[in-house]
């Protein structure tokens, strides 16, 4: 099953729930794609 959850708050990429697994990150009340979350982690290090 593929269900649209929302869009990445940084880049706007659509984020889906795929068979119960989010293909992004829910962090501090925000939804980010994996690429943007990784970029934020690198900048904060």
C-alpha cells in the first residue's frame, strides 16, 4: 500500500507511507525527506 503523507518542508518532495514504513523522517513536528534530513544532520555537526 502506498499513501501520500505530505511534502518535505525543505524541498517539497512528496513523502509516502509504503506498507507501513515512512519514506522520510518525522522530526520536531516536521516531515523531511531522507536527503534533507541528512543535510541538516551534517550542518549541525
